[in-house]
C-alpha cells in the first residue's frame, strides 16, 4: 500500500516570504531526515506571452510531481501567490488524493515594500507594488476559511518554519 501524499500550499502576495519560508521548512525537515519536495509554482508557467490559458502550471506540476512520486516522495511544499485559491485544480494536477494543508502568509505594507525593494527595481518593483494592494485584499477575501493565516511581520524564518510545520504534523519529535 502506498502512503497517501500530503501537500502544503503556501500562498500570499509578493514580499510575504513564501519562498523564504519554504526554504526554511526544507532546512528544518532535512535536519530531521523527513523526505519532502519543494516546488516553486510561480515559475512553472513564467513565460512571455503568458501561457495561462494552456494550463501549463498544472501540466508542469503533474509531470514534476509524478517524477517525485515515482521516487517515493509523499510530501510536497508548493508555493505560489494564489495557490490557496487554486487548491482543487492543483490537487487534480498532482493526480492523487493528498491531504491538504494551506497557509496564507501576510505582511504589513511597510515590510512588504522594504522586502520587495531589496530584490526588485525599476519597472519590476513598480509593477509588484501596484498589484500587491489588490492581491492582498483578493487573497484575504477569497481564501477559504480553512486556510491558515500566518503573519510574517517581525518573525524570523526559523520561527515561521516552526509555526508552519506544526500545522502539517510532519515533525513527530
């Protein structure tokens, strides 16, 4: 009998710390020798022109997860801005029936602006800042009630990783 897979969806607007939290979770789980995979969903369909109408994100997730599954992986950390709004289609793309945990990260506008200005510049920074206000509201309003909300202000990555991993039950220590 194969183990039921589990997926942790981490969503949130730009600058909330999705990628950084996933990386900290990877380090924490690796320290405890807990097998897992991390997929940065924002890059699965990053192209110009945007291929969204072709469901490329889902197709790429399906192919990558199939490769991990074949190797015996059953835990996935998946980051994407709107992943917490798209859990049903992402689960279908995985091709199995995973246990789902979803986390919506949030951060104050001031901290978000500071974080983004450290990694973006010029037109890219301007576009991120412009989209972020409406994205924050859209995510908060539309994320299902069962999605855990985690504030990232004034917390270290280690603290955030510890908080999020508790939601998964993946550490039994």
